[in-house]
C-alpha cells in the first residue's frame, strides 16, 4: 500500500519539477527580461535601456517588432538568434546603430552574453506598427545632420552640433528619440515646455509627432543620434 501511494506522489513531483525547469528556460518577452529596462511604451514605439555587465547573459528573450539598437557602451558579445550565432557589434562600435526586421515574421529569440571586461549598454527602440503599414517619408534636412540609415521602419540621423551653430530647429513627422553620445546639448521649444539639457552619454528624450524642436550645443560640440519610427 505504501508503494502505491509513493509512486503517484513521486510522479507528480517529477512532473512539477520538469514544469518549473521548462518555465525557467522558456524565452520571455523583452519587456520581462531583467537586463531590459523599459523607458517608454506608446502606441507607436517601445524603448528599452539594455545593460549587460561583464560575464552576465541576458536571458532568452523574444522580439517581434522591427528594432533599432544604438550602441552606447561597448562590450564583447556573443549573440544568438533562434539558436544560431549572429554577428555581434565589433570593437569600436559605440555610436553605431543596428537595424533588424521582425514584424510580420515569427518572433525571434535572442540570447546575449557579455564575455568582455566592460559593460555593454544600448538603447533599443521598437516600431510597433503592424506589417505592411509602413509610411515612407523624405528625410529631414537640418544643419549638422546626416542620414545614417533608413529602412521601412526607421530613419536614423547623425547630428554633430557645433557651438557656433546656435539653435538648430527642425521637426520630425513621426515619433522620435534623441540619444546623447558626446558633449552636452539642450532641447527646447516643444509646446512651451522648459528646455531639457542632456549631459551624460546615453541620456535620451522623446519628441512627439510633427512638433518642431531646437537643439543647441552647450559648452562645446555635441554628438547626438536621433531615431525616427515611421
């Protein structure tokens, strides 16, 4: 009688253990991955601050929307997508932007390990637009501003603002984030709000649709990346 009682209990415990292990190893949405800190979530975009210290690995996680990744702090990475190794950012990649397409395809599972001695830091921006609803737009023209890349989902601008430019004014058609890489700059002129000053690499701010704004270098030149989701 004792054995008849123990066997079912053991079987139940084993099944529960397998269930727990499976749940722990199952990929999670990026929103639930501990190294991804959500900065912004709107109907248009989702923005994450991603930091992976040396020796740590971001848990298996999935992305399902087109994504722009701006490298702010370099690490030495091992990156896999759906179990296959993919090219990782190379040394000296700080300031580069990686654009990947996911929308309209099965969610992609990523694993990222930092094998280096410095922290990996990036800003990730997802375009929440549904497949086939992309809106092509003409890139804006502004002093010190060039287009780094353009895809169906994003236009990436490289801004080198010098102190003698004064206020550089322009407007983005769709939701945009600006991320400081070097120097300091001040943003002002949106809806009567007080100017905002960014002084630390990796600091960011967001611009609403079709709102003109000004950027001004403070205390010297500034290097800014702006990513527009369209």
